[in-house]
C-alpha cells in the first residue's frame, strides 16, 4: 500500500456556507471527514498548509506549497486547491522541479459543504486513485480526468477544465 500525503490549501473545496448571510467562509478543512466518510483505508497523512481562496494566493503561498512538496518524505502527494489558480500552482511546481514525486492538484467547483451537489468528494476519490498510478510529475485531476499540470486551462464558462497543447 502506498503512502500518500495530502496538503490542504483551501479553495471552494473547503468552504463552508453561512446560512444567515449566505456567504462562503473557511472554518476548517473537510478532508479528514471526507476520508472517514469514504471508509478510505489508504495510508494517508493530511497537513493543512493554509486555508485560503486561490484568488488570494501570491508568491509566498506558492513557495510554501513548493517547500512542503519538496521536503515531504512521501512520493505521492495530493494538494487540495482552489480551481481559479490551480493551473498557476501546477506550473510553479513544474518550473521549480520537484524530482521523483507524483503531485496531483484537485479541488471543487461546488463546496463539499453543499452535500451531494458538490463535486469535491468525487474529485478527492478520483485523485487518490490517480496519484497511485501516475509517473512522477505534476498533474491536475478533476471531474474524472487527469491533466498534465501545464497543459490544462480552466474553462470558466462551463465550470470544468480542458487540455491545451
């Protein structure tokens, strides 16, 4: 069984809904609850690096993510991330070379807190499977598809991702 590291950065994936004012906010990551709910029996360590919207990410945040991946003693890494800047982080990790590791970024268009309408649960499960079979490199896994990290764009009109060549 493979050892997998999950780094949490936030994004819509981890937002919670305030029923009083109708706004989304961060309270805590949903990842441990999701893994428990899925009865996941993989050897997974979870570490929260930050809990922010990816639109707020800057170079300092990218450096924190890079350092965590580079120094991680596990070779299989999943990063939960906001979808708006997921491709920026993937390209940063590719450009700053992290050898011999499989890094998969995933997120959600609809918050996990919204229940069965969220794509987050599916995306996490798909990423957990994909990370175990990919060759070293940086990838984005979302909506059942795995993309090479710097060969993908977010299709904001349709709320999904598509390959670029």
